[in-house]
């Protein structure tokens, strides 16, 4: 039976992609499209949309985003593309009753909220037991920052195989990561902007939670060093990252490469609809225009692997920031919730 879904923040860039991808996913039916007061009550198709949708989606009336949507709609799960300053309260209120899978940063570092990449840390869903203990009948699961996802997808197999002592990463992030109005054309054309507000802090904190160990209803954060420098570049979609990593145990380039190539997780074992067959695709020179759509945008690409010193390597990774890094990540999280019977 399909899950009945609501999309919160459905008129923004990420929200529109939520509607697009959910309308094409056989596990979900969109029952409610919600946005701000400004567009509430309007026909979805009468708004400025960047994708093509079925007529029944275009004809839907936008609801106002609040916990009150549960009084008007029969919903199993809400997908949130809300800005963090709005998401915090609304998501928690909805999670008291239904499941919430969110791309928002509002609850990522909460002690009782799984920060989830299904291939990386599915055991962290055990934190949902803490949510149920405080009286929630639903649950709240969040995916990481888009750049964090690309990085940690490659760090996980390396950590399992060799251990990690230190990571340094410089990102080259697409303009779509800032939303429709996030970066003006005059600012980004013929330019690189070597600063993205709060991005470096997210990338330096989130990997340690994602790669931390779960026991006794808590996540113990990983202890490797983590340094990030984030830049915005004139690319539409696809974040690229240059990574420098020091391992705890030495490896050859062949062993390093094979760890990435052979990486698989529960989504691949269970054939979840949104899961790519190969979470990590290897290419000599990863490039957004060439490789962002691999695995329907859900694969991360890695390449330019070079051993520079004992236990020390450099490589490049990239992925589609609004699919694997945002919407697809939240949808895959929801599929895992259902597969493991949390819904």
C-alpha cells in the first residue's frame, strides 16, 4: 500500500523537486502540497514552477504549512523542504502524530533525531525509540547537508576498511544549493565566492555524528579531525569536493580504490526504489556536467585518487546536490523507514 505524503515548502526549489520525485515514486501518493500563507489557497500549477507535473498535481490547492494539515488531510508522512527557522516547530509538532523526513537543518544535531544516510548509518534509526518515549506516535528523521552527504558516502567505506585520522575538504558548490534567489547572476558569473554562510560548520560537525557509533540509545561522535572550506562556483547542479584524508592504517591506491568501488548498504541489498545500484561510481575525472545524473542522480562519483604519503591520500568526489544531496536523500530515508517497519 502506498504511503500518503505531504510536501512542506512545496513552492521552493527543493520543494518542487520533492513534488516531482514523489509523483514518480510508486511508494508514495501526494495527498497534500503545503507552502506559506502567500501561496496558500492557490492552484499549484498557477505558481512559478520549474518542472513538468501531471495534471492532478497541477490542480492541487496549496495548503498553509502547519500542524493543522493533519485535520484536513489523511497523511502518513510529511517531506519537509522548509527553511530552518520555520521547520523547527512545525516538524516537531507533526512528528507527534506522523513520520517526518526532512531536508531542513533545524533538527540535524538533536540528540534524539537520526541524521541519516541509509548506506552509512541505518543503525542510528534506533534513536526513534527515544522519540517514542517522549510520547510521539510519529518520528522525525533528517538527512545531512548536501556537501556532507557527498563526502561521508566516500568516508564510510574508508573508515570501515582503514580507519580515519584526519579529513580536510575544499568544496566547489553549485548555485542551485542556494535556492532560486540565493546567489544573483551578477555575483556568480565570472566568479568564485569563497564563502557560504554556516556551511563549513555543518561540514565539520555532521560527519562526526553520521560516522559515530550507536549504543545505549545514543550516538558517540567520531573523533577524527575534520576541516572544511566551502566555495560557491558557477555550476547549476552538482557539488564537487577535493578531499585530503589521513588514514589510521596504511593502504595501497588499489586497496583504497577497491574499498570505494565495493561499497554497498541496506538500500542496495533491499532494492529500495530510490537506491542506486552503485552508491559510489568511479571515474578518472569526476565532473558535474558529465556525472551528476549517474544512478538517477543518487550515485556519488569519486576519482583522481592519489597516494601522497604513507596513510595519506587525495581524491575528488561529486554528486547531484538537489537529488542525492537533498530530495532523493529524504525520500530514500523514508523508504528505509518503511522497509525496516518504522512506519
